[in-house]
C-alpha cells in the first residue's frame, strides 16, 4: 500500500510543486492591511483546491488576521 502511495506522489511531484508555487506567489501577508485582497485570493485558491478534491469548504471572514 505505501509503495502505491509513494509511486503516486513521485509521479505527481511536478504538479504538486507547481500548485505550491502558485499559492506562494500570492502575497497574502495578513498582518499587512494593504494585502487584504490577496489574503482573500489565497483563501479562494485553497478553497478551490479542496473542492476539487471533493471536500466541502466554507470561507469564514474575520475581523483580524
């Protein structure tokens, strides 16, 4: 079983890396109020990824970071 998981991870490594790079390109520093739109963009990106995997998601706005 673990061999199949390792094989899957190895065969999709590039895709996983590209996804991570895409997320990290969003300057979503929540402590910087000028980045509020980027924080929302990052939250939307993560929610889309989870929905694509079949997870239910909910974005809950907060007053702080």
